């Protein structure tokens, strides 16, 4: 079965399907709460997460988060007066992602076109030695994907090797937070398991950095994109996007079925959000039904009942995105996520069939959860 992952954000342009994994990027974070065995708080650098995240999302990509143990991660280095940080700090849907990061073994590497290691002192612990994360990064890279990191996040690729045990970035320029800039007398530093620059060189990489610092220093060497410190977040993300666009032009051809399915799902997403019942009727098979469970009882509604609830021109506060599309000949399964007013998230599963040359939604089942 051919698995194709795509993202649709309402009012954001769509990129065509990509053979290497389409529009998903995997962010790697750390669960480390303290520096080593001390009680000195460690954290993931909030700015180094949200700046690249914002760039990727606005470019039409979707982002998933993992950490070695999964679940909630510590965040720090927060400037709540910064407008972008404030925006995400009070975004319940986004913060829910950081509270529920995925475990590495829950990830399918083929679904991602790039991997990004975020920084902060916590990144020095638990990530570099995680064999599953290493395997995931190697798999993404081997399928023409991009490996990227920022600041202390570069620690995560310290031991990265190919399937034959050779460095994945031998001879390539890599940057990160240089040991020269660390406070070697500080208690936090004495807990570090290694120095980033030395670890990269030990793995045959060519560690480089700007002695000035704070100047958005970023290095692109092949499909490795690394930034020295928080000031390089936007640049790293944009360089990753440029490589992915080049890969798209070189290697992918339009998939007619996928493009038509995306269009049908967009009719559903935007038709419901913008008060366009005719777009829904266009997307649904005449015998379309919806299924869910209410109070432990199966609840079934017809497509016509659903369409009748959508009033022409009456817009709703819904943001939808396509999470996945699975195609096999004339049958497909799609997964869509709908966020409602920052309060509730619906997950929709669609059964789609192609007949007489056109794809139609035949069935929908769904569930939902409250955003805390």
C-alpha cells in the first residue's frame, strides 16, 4: 500500500505531493528536567522551538514532536514579552503538542521529509544516545531528507552514523553551540556528558562556528543544516525549506489521485468552515454516512443531515488539516484534524472510493477531545 502524508491548512497554499515524505517535519526534544544529577533546572529552548516551527507551519508543513520518553517536556528560556513567544505560549493547541510529545517508537520515518533537533541545555541529555531516534534520523536522511539542528540541539547528532557504522556527516561542516562559549566553571557545564564540537569532530564532522556569536550563523552542507545559537532559528528553517523545494522539483511527479483526493478533502474542510453546503454535496457520495459513539452507543447520521446543518455563508471557527492519505488503487483512507475555537479537536477518518473517474467520501467516523 502506498502511504502518502500531506498537510492542508485553510488559507495556506498547498505544496504538491513529494516522493520522499511530503510535508511533515519531525522535531526532536528532550525530557531532561535537571542538569545531570543536580537540582539545576534544564529545559528545551522555547524560542528555538517556536521560531522554526512558525516558519515551517507558514510554509505549509506540519510538525510532530518526539522526545526519548514521550510526554511532557520541560521548556525554558521564555520571553513572554516577545510577540511570537507570547502567541505560542498561550496557544492551547500548540502547548498540547509539547505536553504530549510522541515516543520515538511511535514514529514512521517514511512519513517525514526532515528532522530538526531543537536546543536548550536539556538537549545534552538522553537524545544523542537514543538508538531509535538515531535510526529515524538515518532513515529520513537515506530517503533524500534533511537533518537539521540548532545550538545545543546539535548534540543530538553527535553519534549519528549510517547503516555501516560510518559517520553520516563525515567531512561535512556542522555547527552548534561551541564549547568555547560555555562557562566551564559553572555547575551546569560540569554535568555535560560531552562537548558538542569535540563529539562532532570525533564523528568525523568538520565543526565550524562564528567567533562573534549571536549573528544568526548557519551552515548548509549537503542535506545537513545547522545553526549556532537561537538567532539562527529562522534561517535554519528557511534553508531546510529551500532544500526540500529543490528535492521536490528534482524527484517528484504529480500524483493525479492524490491531488484529486486533496481537493475533495479541501471541499469538506472549507465547505464546512465557510458555510458552503454545495461544496460538501460535491465531496460526498449520495449515500454518505457519519459514524461516532455517543454514550457507548453507535450514532449514525446521513450526509444530507450533515449538509443541512451547514448554512450558506455562515462561517465557523474551524481550522482543518489533512494528516494522512492512504491509497490503494480505487480505495483510500484519509485522516483529518479539525480544531474548533482553540477548545476542541476532532479527528475524522474517511473512507473514500473512486468510481467513474472521481473520488468521493463514502463514510466518515470521528472522535474528539477537549483542549485543556
